[in-house]
């Protein structure tokens, strides 16, 4: 295989600010969908608003009904960012980076949401304390325990992807190994539904795998340049993705059209191709880095608490203004959580884990 040279952003160590902007846009899409795009006009009374949202703000509803695609965008970006952030790292470094990235904000969100739902049980009921405590592990889906907040379901897919990709990281990431991983995991994702074999379905994660694979292929384009093989993987991910979008519309969402959903996915993938090939390298507004840091806390906290707030305040102001105020409030809260809780706790956890791994490394040495 011919030797490949790193792309410009890799050689200079530059941050891809466009990715931060995309992440925030995806989080806002999901939030808008949950607040204003989840009920059709012919559906009965719901617990958040006093009547279907499509009657209260039809224009906003039409746009917001497609916001659920932000989750698929998250998965693609996650594949890209994980491959980028762990290139050249050891399994220990990969593990520590994922723990300090995922858990501090998540712990705050679990406790914050539980507290609010206990105080204001208008829309959602608080889980039993033993289930709340298990939620702190982020492994509740594997134990059949409900999530404190419904949006946590995506974390189960993320964790399985990290565990699988850790096996590649342990051998040392190369272009060849990542391509092989994409092909093997993609084949498993295609075969799993037909097999009906539950362990294979668990590992293959056919509903999300191809989005992660698309992100991996895009990062390889970014680092090594484009080629026919990577375009083929990305094309296969698009074909499998459009099918998954249709299934999700039929089985879960019911509020948006397949053509519009595929168009949004296609435009997003083309934007990511532009990022991968360096077309956005001149975008260097540092504020986007801060915006990107708000994405994870915003996603974790906005749903159960936000819909509860809307339910309480729905008769106090215009519905569109209320949605805007709630989203702005959660952006501010996300910044505070990131600044005053997530970053300090991440530093403490990192120091503790580094000390623990150093002790493990030295445990086998003679005194």
C-alpha cells in the first residue's frame, strides 16, 4: 500500500472548528425536535402542550419534525472525532480520555434531572432510587433498567462503539486497520438482523454502526486523502443510512418524510466531506470551540427537564418565544456545567486514573 501523507490540519495540529459548529447544530436540532416537532396534528392531546404542536406553531413544527436526525449526525461526528482523538494513543490513554469526556457531565445530568423530576413530576416520573443509582454507571441499558432521561439511549450505542474500537486502538491505529474494522463491522451490521442472533445484534448495532463507520471513513479522508475505497465505504454508509432513516420514521418518529430526511443526511455528509478535505480549515473562530463544549451537557439535560419547564410555562407566553427561552436557558446552564463542574471533575478523575494505572504498571516490578 502506498505511503500516505497527513492532511494539513494534522501536520499543523489545528483544531477543526467546523466540527464544533456541526456538533452544536446537531444538539440544537434534537432539542428543537423534542420541544416543537414530536406530535402531528391528528394526534390527541399530549402532556407537554395543551394541544398538538402542529396547531400551535405549524411552521416551526414542520422544521422541527426533522430535528431527530441530529442523533444520526452525532454518530457520524463521533466516529470522526474518536478516530482523530485517539490516533497514536495507547489503550490506557484512550480509556482515560473517554471516561473524563463522558462521565463528569453525565453524572451531573443524572442527578440534576432526578432532582427536578422529583420536585416537579408533572410530565415524567422519577425512577426508583436503585435504578437512578444504576444510571450513574451508564450501563443501565445493558441491564434492562430505564433511563433517567430518554435521550440516554444513544449512549449505549456510543459505549459499544468505543469498546469495539478499543480493540483496534490496542493494536495501533493505521489506515489499513481502520479500513478493515469498517468492513468487518459493516458486514456484521448487515448480517445481524437476518441472523436473529442476539449477541451479534448487540455487538453489530445495525441501527447505528454505519453512521460511526461513515465518520471513520471521513477521518481517514482527512488524514490520508481521498481514494476510491474510502468513497465506497462512505457510499455504502449513505445507502444503509437512508434505509435506517426510513425505518425510524415508520417505527418511531412518524412526523417527517423520508425524502426530506435523506436530503438532510446527504447535505450533512457533503459538509463533512468538505471538512475532511480541508475546505473549512480557514474557519478559526475560537468561540466555536466553546460552543462545541456545550453540546454534550445540552444534549444530556434538555429533554426531560426542558419539556417539564415548557409544560409549566406553556400558558405564560408565546409558544415560539417559550421554546427559544428554554433553549437559551439550557445553553447557559450547559456553559456553567462545563465551566464549574465538568472541567474540574475531569481533571480530578484524570489524575486519579493516571495514578491508578501507574500503580498497575509498577505492580509487577520487584520492590
